[in-house]
C-alpha cells in the first residue's frame, strides 16, 4: 500500500520536474538567448535528478528494513516466548511474517498469530520512514538539478551519457547470467564433492542415489552409466540417423533441387526444428517405442522393455536432422563456385564433384555442424524423459533401456527434497559436467567455422 | 589424347559413372523424403488421435483427473502470462544490448568476452537455465515456485541471447549511409541510433523476437526444474499464482495411465502446434512484408 503510494508520488514529482525544467528552458529560447540542448532534454535531466536518488534510496531501504523490523520485534515482551531452537524459531517467525501480509493464511502456531499484528505495524512504520527519507532525497536532487539549469548547460550530453550506461548494463546482463550459471553450479558441486569424492563420481559404475544412506554413499554415485547412456543415445544412435539424412538432404537441396523445390522444402525442414521437444517425446513414447518393442519381441528378445535406447535415439536423430542440414547447407554454399566449376570442366559428373571436391572443401564446416548437433543432442531432456528409462544400464544392446545425464537431473530434482542432500547436489554436479561439455563443443565448433570462413574469403 | 571414347571399355566406365550419379541423386532425394515423411507421420498421428477431442469445452476447461472433462485453458492462460513476463524482460534487455554491442561498444577484450558469452548462452542446453532458476530465483530470492513469474524470468534469460543475436544482424543490415546522413545533419550518435537506425532495423528485430518467443513457448525442461510439475486445477489469476503451461500439461497428461488421456494429449499438442505455426508464420510474414533490400 505504502509502496504503491510512494511510487505514484515519485512518478508525479518526476512529471512535475519535467514540465518545470522544460518551461524554464523554453523561456531561454523565447528570450532570444537560445539553449545548448533542446528544452525537453532539460526536462528529462531534472526529472532524472528527482526520480533516481529517490528510487535508489527506496531500493536500499527495502533490502535493509526487514532487519529493523526483526530487531523491533525481538525487543518486545512477547518475543520472550519464542522457542529456543533455531529451526522452530525460524519457522514460527516466517509464518508470522506470512500472516502479517495475508491474515487469512493457515497457521500452526498461535504465537505466530499474536506476532503478526506487531510485525505489520512495525513494517508500515519503517516503510513510512523509508518513504520520507526517499522523498527528501528527491527534493534535494531536484533542487540541485534546478540550480544547474542555465542556457549553456549541456543537458543532452548528460542524458546521452546516462543512456549509454543503461546500454552497457543491459549488455553486462549476459556476462552476469553466464557468471551466475557457473557460480551456482560450481558452488553446489563443491558442496556435493565434500560428501562424495570426485573420483567415485567420475569413475564409478553403480548409480542408485535412492539407496544412498550412510557413510559409504560414494559407491552409489558412479556416473559412468549415465555418461555412457548419454553418448550411446545422443552421439551414436542419433548421429547415425541424423548425419546421413541431414548431409544428403543438404547436398540435394544445394546441388540438385530447382529454386522452386528449394523454396518449399527448406521451410519444411525448418519446421522439423521448430516442433517442441515434448511433442517429439510423446511421439516417441506413443508410436516409436511400442513399435521397437514389438520389433524386439519378433527378433526373439525375451521381455523387451518399452523404454529402449533405440526409440529415444531414433527420435532424437530426427529432431537433429535440420541442424546438420542447415550447417552443411551453409558450408557447401560457402565453397567458391570456381572449385566446382573447375571440376565439372574437367569432365567429372556432379556426384563425383560433390564427393571429391565440395565435401572435402566444406568438411570443416560440416564437422562443426555435427559438433553443434551433438551438443544439442546431449543436452536434450524431454525426449529421453518420455522415451528412455531410469535404469542406469551399461550395455551395448540398443533395445535395452538406458538413462542419460539430463534424465537423472530431472529425476533427482523433482519432488520434495531437502536442498542439501547428496541427491539434489549430485544433480548440480551432473549439470556442471553437461555445461562444460556443451560449452567446449560449442567453442571448438565456432572456432572451426570462423577459421574455415577466413580461409575462403 | 588418343583415347577412344567409343570403345567398349570406355562406354562401360561412363555408364558406371552415370549410374553412380543417378544413385547419388536418388539417395539425396530419398533422404529428404524420409526426413519429411517422419514429420508427416508425427503430424498425422497427432491429428488422428486428437482431432476428435478438440471441442469448445476442451479449449475452455481446466485440468482435471477425469479425461472427459479435462481442458487446456488453465495451461494456455499460464503460458500467456509467462510469455508476457518473458517478453517484458527479454525484449528491452536484448534490444538494448544488441544496440550497444553493434553501435557503441569499443573493440577490446572485455567486449569480446561479452560477445563470446552471448554466443555461448544461445547454445547452452535449456535444462541448465532451469538449474540456474532453481538455485537463484527459488532458493536465494525465495520467489514462489511454479509461478509464471519465475518461469518467465528463467525463460527470459534463455531468450535474451537469441534476441541479441538476431538484433545485431538486423542492425548490421542497415547501411552506413543512413547513419552518415543523420550525423551530417547534426544528430548526435545516440539520436542517430535511436531515431534512425533502430526504427529501420525493427522488422528484423521483431522477427527474431517472435522466433525466440516461439522457442520459449515450447520449452519444458527448465520449467520442470522450477517445480511446474504439479497438478493445477484452476487457471492462474496473477503472475505469482501457481500455474502450468501448455507443454508441461502435455507432459503431465502423457504420464497418465488412463488411456482416455491419449486423446487429450494429442489435442493439446495440436493446440500447441497451431500456436507455434501462427507465430512462425507471423514472423515470416513480417520479414517478407517489411524486408527492404538496400
């Protein structure tokens, strides 16, 4: 309530400041003196001097006022009744906090109900104090800005410097995100490696986090079956499907197809890339997996499981075809026409030109495309969640069920867990490994493409 | 050269090479036909299973445990709210970052680091963003689980690099003569960019944004991480209320044992594909309509 009133007040003050400064600047113009910047820049300048100090102080106040409220509450006589144990105290206090903002919420502790009233009162008291301090800051800022207002004042330059700062901050958000990802993953992984040794994790072959209790839990967190499942499904099976189909599609589209055919077929291949992965997963679970299971039964396999690595890998390969195809397309198109023409002039057929001249010349780009496709495949989650299984198997049989890193991350983190248990922490460790591997693949692939492009320009 | 092109040896060799050429061409065509037939098979199966379930009560009803009365409206509303949050956060950040990197940034190692960061973030698996959302938004900032707010924040982080990359390409496509003309008339660099370059690059930026949004609409994995796996019976009424989204609803229904849900899942998939087709079609239409060849 107070916050909304405060924000509206600040907005109104900013508006008044804008009109005032602009009017004063216009006076300079009409007096014949002229101004360095157009009047509305002066308006913005004063408005920012009013609004920004107030908002900054208000944000800082929002962050520190809960501590003031907490101090005020614990000094009350009722607070003597708070339980001594930390855990109970925290629960009671957080419940009282919740009740202070929403009186109709359910509550366990009667003491929390009693505390809710004083908490709400203290909160509004400190909110008013904060709002007043911010308003004083607004007026001070406004006075300072108004005193600087004269004809030669470079208002526009100041404003534009501010705009550049905002642009820079927006760009830094990307670094902040990357940094946030790395920091949170590394922190949680470090916590995990305090409980389970890295060697056990990276080289162990037994994965059953559900039975991990007691001292020797390191034995249950061997991640090799997960890595194997990820590689088998995402790299081996999916690439066996995607590389031939993608590469030959790209060759046909660039070399053999007419313009009209290319104009229709290329968007349709892009649609393959645009279908959400959950749809592919459902397609795999509904149609492909039973088909593979019946196939396995007819081949004589006893008790074939519905969740097979082949089903997941097949559908994943289909999903990846457009990635391979478009990268191969770009690489083949980047090869200079003179090379193909020279080969054709010497009497080679079109297929011989492609096989012996174009593909070897475009090979770096194609390999980079395959690496990007692999990186996409090993990070894929929904298809494996819906079509592959949770059984951490180390087998060579594609008709068996296998699990992957991404499936386990989902499995370990859904459901109510304590955030500190080794189970949830292992998910972050798996996530860190996934992140590093895909990052390395992407960096190498992009560097290969860049060097390859330079070679032909 | 004294080679007899009509000798039987040479004729056989030529015939072999021409046959190889025909085979190769056939394999190329077969590859495309096979790939597209997978796509058509998928669409056909979804339509066959779900088309009969698409009626008005399905489109306006909420989720329920009984397959006959379950509907998608709750999930659709959750998706719309989440898309709004994602758009509101990622579009300004993405466009401003693209403008800075393309127009104002100096060429030094720090800016190279920013560019590398953005290119890498665009290729990070989406589940990693889910882990980030779980660790930062839910645990550190204590935002409500399974709400469109947290989902939108997570997906905004994922969509921003896409908008930055397509925005940079759009701004790069505006010819230097526009900038030079504005500067020559006396505009400052900031005025040139915001009043001349960005309006001209806007169609390209919009296309990239719509494509990024379409990608975010179909994402499920990061939302699994932030707790959207629960059964939500009523549509969300604010961005902090627990909600579900359309792809998540498809995932939850696909897990159901009751075979009656097959129709619902397929119908929901049809709804999702229609949304995505519309968005991509809109992006292509915008690109074709406003594309100016300089």
